[in-house]
């Protein structure tokens, strides 16, 4: 080898230095020998030998400038199609052993040979030096002018080697760390390339070596730079994060743009970094961390609590300060946390502080904490007296309330309530005395609520309504709801609708008569005026006469009084009027959050997960988080603990009383309902009441049965969707919670029995099982499985199961004749190919052609929602939200117009973005490697199944779909 290299150098050197690895020198010579193929006539043939001599020995140095001016040298060095150089990364096997001086000359050669018009660098070094980035890009097999948002992988080169090269070049060893943390300030969208540096071997150790250089760089002013810093630090080790804890806390609290809701995931990423820090380090940052504990976001609070829990009592003083001086929501959260800390530490003095502070607070929501704690504990006599004073006389003095109501109503009824049928108000009784509530109080409550224009009842309204007879209260709330809904959706008169339809038809008819050449394909072309009028008339017959938006505050009274009866109409209203009744829709969602019935809570949660309108989703999530806080639960706990039972007891029985006779409804495993007489005889339906029966009870029994059937149907749909989302998001349940809220729930147990479950330990499957009718657990060989309360369980998937387990469970389902709730296993696994590790989109089905309505049908069946309209009223995507992960799945296609036509379309890509992003042009596409494996696999299979509804790939898909790039 040494003789061949010496000969190739034309005697420029007679011996290869012992410090230069001979294998690497041979690869270098093999690559450079191809230069002659790329040179133009007249360019000297000995250039390759001079370049080899320069890299190995430093002479002649003039060749560096010459090589940089010849495009042929650049094409040779950066070509991926050469014999020995087919994989440029092969040049870097053993590169860490190359002497720094030689490696530096090689890097400078790469820098010099990048064509001027392709020099799109991201790393900024003093003096305009670019050889470190040129070296990294070359060893990754990429090119300097490639998309800078991609994240190449620089293999076979370490952080230590680059630091040696920097020192050899007369620069500080920390220069690369400084550059990669500073460079995003200059813009250019090169985040992927900058993150490439964090993949180098030894990067985490380098962060710790240069932590003092790094510290002042963690105070950026621009949001993109802040987000870049988070990504760069995700591979830092615990000692480094300990040292940087103050700077990390400063990034995530205070007035940082990251505190805005749309950057929730990024705040959670910083908090995850802080989890690695030691308790003694976190103690010093207790004040900053407490700001996260009282965040408006439930997810931030839950994540921060994991960190702060390790601080012990260091958080007490900061939380006390927030409890006195924070905003109302912050005071509420701080007092909750302090009270919990007091219970754990058995600190009676702290408990008294919490109680006294809550009672003295001006905000009713904070003051209500005292009542909540009183229901859980037995306070001292002094505390009880104080509590009674605050929660009774101060809130509801019936005589004073009646006087105030009469005085207020004497000024007249609000203009925006003049439509309300006051004489139709039902009578309401006080629950304790059975006396009728003065109608003036009822009317006054309604007027005050309308003035507030909110669907959320305040503490006075809630406490007052709580004193009403429950059945009267619910009837009162239902009547207000029905009346308001009827007024808000009241249609225009048929005569007016006909007039408007005729006016629009006349205009259309005139246009077609004047310019027929433009209307040849119009479905109304050639029709008479009467025929066109008939076409437009249904549209105007559905048009509302106005709205009851100004009186939407009535829904706060509904929230404090009504029950399950408002849920189904609310769902229908939101589905029908989402596009034109945004204000009313959000108030209805707020109303649902305060109705104390599982059906209302579940509808609200489903809106947050799946509704087509982003504004409704955000309001539902906000209200759900607030409700979870009021109950002291997480969002997932709220969803589990409010699943309706439809009135059935734990045995699956619903009693129906006719007075003289009783009937029972029994819930079957397929969620069908069977009816039986008291003697056990099965009947097809409830009979008509006899003379000796109580007609009113019989009517109520039929109403109860009908409502139960509807609730079962809705719950099965909603809970099936929830379980499928839990599969995709890899949600874990503590076994005790799973057992109580799912396996022992009268409706849910029949759903969970149709799924395979897995016991998880450290992310790995320990056992798989399925629940049986009797509540026990079995594996696929019919062996009983036993779990402990603290074990974690999740829904099993092909990704975490072996081939043998998948086959065994499939056979188990066949043997027991069980229809799976959905296809969780046997669907096949999509694994991201290594070459797509840095990709952001899957385009395996690009160009698959199908009809637009076939795409719509399949997408909607799978839970996707149509994307928003863009230019000229076209839309180009269907999406599905996974709110617990903060991820939005987007299927892109060539587009369709609104209103939709059954045109030919072609599929394009599958991508994932943050749910906070809006609009297809603003989405921050996530690298596929960051998407949870099961979610990635399920969505890939969704796209595959959608594509199967079409005609497959068509080479002329652009032309057939009229798509142009």
C-alpha cells in the first residue's frame, strides 16, 4: 500500500507517515483516481496526485485553490455513483484515527470544492469557516444544497475528532457547540441539519465539557431559537441538566412565548428534561417550578408535578405566595397542591392555612375548595362554623333573594328575553320544605344569567339551584333549554323562504339567458324559472329567522339544573350548525362541562377528540381540563370515571316500575336489551299500562327504557373510539383503575372482553390476557392470569407481540366465537425503513387514483375529518386528532372543491403534525421517527385500506386528477 501511494504521488513523498492509517489512505487514493473522468479537455491530468499529496502531506497547498475552481473535482468528491466511492460514508471508516492535520486538510478540500451557487450552510463559525459542516454533510452521504430541514446522520465520526480538528485549525474546542446552539438565530430553516450534530458520538459528553460556554447561549429571544435549543438538549445527561436547571426553568416559565397554548408540547419537552435533574438541584428552582404547577394547562401541571414531587417541602413557600397573590386559577391550583402536601406530611398547620385562605378568597371557585375539603375530612368545630357561614347565609338567603329578585324585575325584562314564554315556566319546589320557589326568583336567575352571557353557572347560581327539588330542577332546566334551542333555530316563514328562493332563481335564470356559453355544464341550465326556484327552496326553508345568541346566558341556568335530556339535542345542534353558530356552540360546550351527568361529560370529551371545528375542539379541551381540575383528576381519569351506565346496575339490570307491576331490562354481552316480567318471562316490549297500574309511572318507565337504549348505543360508539385511540397512543392503565373503571363497568366490560390486553413492564410485554364474563383473566392457552394493583396494562398490538402470540390469539378468538371490537392484531406492522429515518412524509401510495366520494367514505369511517377549505374553496386533506399526544394525522390528496363533486383524485402523502398548528401551509411536520410506532403503523394501514378502495397506481395520475405541482 505504501509503495502504491508513493508512486501515485510522483515522488512528492517517498514514505507514508506511520500515523496515517494505510486503509484510509488507500480509500482516499481510490476516490481521487476518478477525478480525470470529470475533468474537461485542457485541465491537467496530474491534479489528482497533487490533491492526494496535499491531503496526506500538505504540499502543494496551491492545489486547494485550483481544485475549488474546477467543477469536475466537486462532481467527483460529491458523486454517489463511483466505484470505490459509491458510498461516501465508507471514507470515514476509521476516520477518528486519522491525524488531525490530515483530517483538517481533507475537510478544507471538501469545503473548497462545494460550488459557489450551492453553498447553503447553517453552522456559523468565526471568519466564515465552513469546513466542519462540509465534512459532516459529506460523511452523511448528503449534499450541502440538500433540504436543510432534513436530518442527515453523520456516521463514523465523533465529537472528539471534530474538537481535535477545531484545535488544529486554531479555534476553540467548544466552537462547534457554540455554533450549533447559536446558528438557528440566523434563520434559514436548517433545524434538521443542526440537530445532526446532536447525533454524533460523544455529543452528550461534549455538552458537559463545555457547559459554561453553553450556559449564556440558553437565553434566546426568538421562539424558533428556543425550540431549537430544546431539541439540542434532549440527549444531554443528568449532570449537564443539573448544571443548566436554572436556564431550563427560565425557558419554560414567565413571559416566554412557549407559555402560549400552541406550544404545549415544547413546554412538556423541557419539563421532561428537568425530570433527569437531581432533587437537590430542583430544590433550588422550586419557585420557578411552582409556576408550572399552577399553569392553565392540565397537561403541563401533570408533567410538572412529576418533577416537583421530588422537591419535597421546598415548594411550600412559593405555593403559599401564589395562593395569596396569584390569579384566581393559580390560587386554586396552589391551594389544592398545598392541601395535598399537608395531607402527605400530616402538617395540620398547613391544612388550616389552606382552609382559611380558601374561605377568605374573593373568587367563588377558590372559596368552594373549603366545601370540597369539608366533604372529605372532619374539620374542627371552629372550622365548621366558619365553613357554614361562608357556604349558607352568605350564598343563599331565600327571603333576601326573593326581595332582590322583585326589586330587580321591577325595572322590566331584558329586551333580548322578550321572546321567552314566561307563563310556561314549570313550578319548582324547595327540596327541604316542598314549598314553591317564588317565580320571581326563577325569572331573576334567568335575567342575571343572560347579562353574564356565559354557559358556566357561577357559585351563587349553582348553590341556589342545588336547593331545588331534583325532579323539578331538571324539568325547569330542560324547559329553558328546549325553548332557547327552538328560538335559536326557528325557521323563516315559508312565504318568505319562497320569496327569497324566487329572487335567487330569477338572478340565476337571467345570467344563464344572457351568457349561456358559461353555463353549459350547470345542472340548472335550460330549466324554467319555476324549476330553478324549486331547486333553491329547500335551502331557504332551512334558513333560521335569526338567533338567540344574545340570550345564550340562559344556558348557565340549564347547566345548573338540567340532566341527560339536553345531551342528545346538543350533539345534533353542534353537528348541524357548527359552521354558522360558533358562539352558541362554544357556550353549549361550556354548559356540558357543568351538567353533572356522565353522558354530558363524554360528549364534551368526544368533541375535544374528534369534532371537525378546531374552535369547538379547543373549547371542549379547555372545559374538560377545568372539569378535571374541579374533580382532582387527570383528563384520562375523567374520561374513565364518567362512562355512563345507562341506569343499569353492576349486574346489568334496570328496574322498571309500573306501580302494581315491575319489569326488568337486562343488558346482554352484545349490548342488546332484553325485557322480563317479575316472574321471569321474556317479553318483546313494555306493555300498555292496565287500569290498576300507575299511568304516570308506566310512562316514565317507557321513557327510561328508551333513553337507556339510546345512551347504550352512543356510549358503545364513543368508548370504542376511545379504546382505539388508547391502542394507537399506547396508553397504560394501572391495573387497579383498569379493573374498576373498565373490567367491572356494566357497559365497558363487554367491550374490553373483545380485546387482547398486555401487561407492560419497562415498555416490554410481560404477559397477554383477555377478560372473561366472570371478571377473571385468561391467556390464549386458557390459563388464568393474575395481576397486582400496581401493574400496568395496555391494549396489545402486532408491534409488541410475537408472530406466535398473534396466531395464538387469533385462533383463541375463533375458538370462542368472539368478534374483535376492532382489528388490533393480524393487520400487519409498518416499520419505518432505515433510509426514511429522517423523512417527514410517507408517499408509498402517491399516485393511487380513486373517486373523491370513495375517499370521503373510507376516511370518515376510519374517524378522519375533512380538512379546511383553502384557495377557491378547495380542500386537500383529511385529518385525525390524537389530543393526548398532541398529534394530528394528515392524509393529503390532490384536492376537491366545495361543495364536493365526485371527481377523480389521487392520494399524495401521509404526515404527522402538532395539533396546535393550523392550516396546511403552517403545519410543523414531525419526523416519522418521532411518531409512536403503533400510531405510525395504524395510520399507514389506514392509508393502505383507503388506497385499496381505488384503482391502484396510475402513471398518469397528475393528468387524470388535474393536479400540477
